[in-house]
């Protein structure tokens, strides 16, 4: 409804899905994305990314 393209709507849905998955796993999305954006540049597109899913990441707000 608020997206101007199908691609924008898909991107918004993906982002919202990740945020809600963080919340479902009692994780602050801010700290999860901070961890994600630190780890992703270290990986190649063919690497397994399952360890970066919110239910596999242990983050404390002190990090």
C-alpha cells in the first residue's frame, strides 16, 4: 500500500519479517542488524548463512 513498486514491497516485507523474528526470539533488532552488518561483509555469497539467523545468534546489548 505504501510502496511504489513490487520490489519495494518485497524489500519492506523482508525487513519487517526479520524485525519480527528478532522480537519473537527476544532480541533487540538494532543489535541484531549491527551484528549482521558486521558479519556479512566477511562472507561470500556462497557461504552458509544459517548461523546468522536470529534464532542462532547470541547477542548481548553490552557488545
